[in-house]
């Protein structure tokens, strides 16, 4: 079943969905590593997706990175105080 992987001992086909941030567009996947990470410019916001469907807004990655950098700088200042 596309969107799911089935390691040895799996009891039913929908037991192990590809996690958020990835998708599975083939059947016969056996490990979570068989799920494909969503490519740059797209995101997969649900489990068990069979394709990437969501397009990132322009600048969204940059905004998230800037938030992380700002948080780290604030943390470093706090620790040094």
C-alpha cells in the first residue's frame, strides 16, 4: 500500500505510515527509510502521503531559520549573563 512501509512482522498494511515530512509513492516498502523526504520547496504535513502536495510560501524557510538563529542568540546571551 503506497504511503506505508511494512517491516517483518507487520500485522496490517496501514500499521506503519510514512511519517510527516515524507511520502511513499510505491508499494513494497519495508523500512521507514524507504519513505522519501519531501523535496525543497514543498512540504508533507500529514502521515501516509503518497506524494508531496503542499508548496512552501516564498521565504518561509528563511523566516524559520531566522527565528532559530534569533532564539539561539537570545539563549547564548542569557547563558552568559
